[in-house]
């Protein structure tokens, strides 16, 4: 009886891996990390499935979640990778950032790498991941190698707070890994310098008590004022002086197009929201709406029903 049960479990695991490969986990080229395995699958949102994968990278067993629409996904649909904030699990981040409706609508594949002790090693920050020098760069690269082998689809990286700092680290060290970046209420750590133009959005709140909006505003030690940061990114991206400014709800959105190598820069600033991910009912529109519109070059619109 035990042999039969064990055989049944093995079949489930093999079938799970097969399903995962059908959803974009085709084997990458030789030399890439070992094949990830499916360890769980669950329904999420109104019409999406979340599969949790396990993969060994840089000597550590890591996990990441992939959310796809149950009805299938167009081959051209973008991959959006989101890095959670400090002290927050991937499952909580999935609920907080409100990107699942784009999967439900069949518009995107969402990926949530799971942080070590809910922290990312953004090179000097933060938590256990930094103190133990976890190789999160290798982890994110390995995840993308399996989710989108050969970078055949549009790929974007977004992060909140500590996750935003990690997103900057990727942009500084391997800018071509993604087609665009979004950093919500987090700045690059010291030594992280953009060496080539990248498409990026900086997200801020005027009343953020941890990340100062402008010089002389109160904030945590070491945090760069957001206006100063955008000034430096504007120069690194070789953006023109002319910008487009729009106002919607509590949001002021400034976009510079025609930056170096065809990149774009955006500065999304909410008048409220303190140090939280911009979402309803406080922040309108939500950061997820703004990030989606920026990444896909579409008009700002309500979340898919």
C-alpha cells in the first residue's frame, strides 16, 4: 500500500513539473541551473493559478511563485517580476500590490521570488539576506532563465522598499536582464550606479517618513531624497529636459520619453500614502495601475474587472 501511495505522489510531482514547463518553464540552454520542481499549486484571484517552484541556486534551496491565467496566456504577454518589501512574505505581497487582476484578465504572467527571511541582499541592505551575503542576483537570473528562456517576451522588474533597492541592484549590475524597472519607495544603495540608460519608474509619496521626498525632509538614515535621485537618474538616462506631466486623483506623474537608447523615465508621486505601497483607498490611482501603464505604454486605466 505504501508503494502505491509513493508511486501516486511521484506521478503528481512529475505531472506538476510537466504543467509548469508548459507554462513557460521550457528547459534553458546547457549550463543553466538545475530544473526547478513544482512543490504546490493553488487557485489565486478570480481566474489565475499560482504555482510554487523550488530551485537550488548558489548553494541555497530557493522558492518562487508563478501566477498565470487559468485560460492560458498569449506568447507575447509580459512577465512582471515583483520583489517584496522587508519583513513581508511573497503571499502577502501578492495581495498587497494588486497585480493579480492583470493575470486574471489574461494580460500578464506574474513572478514572485521568495526572499530569504523576507529580505533582499541589495548590497549593503537589508536584513539576514545582506548579513549572510545571499546571492540574490544569481537567484533572480536563474528564475528568469526558466520563466522566459532566451528573453523572448517583455520582462519587467518591480519592487517595494527593500525590494526596490534590490531592483536597482539588478539595474546597476545587469540592466539588460529586464526591459524596464519600477522602484517603489526605495533607492539604490551606495555604489549602485546606472552605467547605461534603463527604462525605470520611481514611485514616491510626499509625506513618506522613511524615504524623504525632497532635501531636508525627514527620513531614515542613508535614504536619498527622491527628487535628488530622479535628478541623477535623469542624467544617467540622458533624458531630454522636456517632460509630460499628468495629474490623476492624488497622483502627479512625470514622464520623460526619448531618453538614451530609447529608454524612458517616470516619477510617480502621491500626495498621501506615507511609506506604504500606493493602493486604495488612500492612494488613487493605485501603483499597480501606474506601473502597468508605464511598462506597457498604455493609457492609465482602472484595474481589469
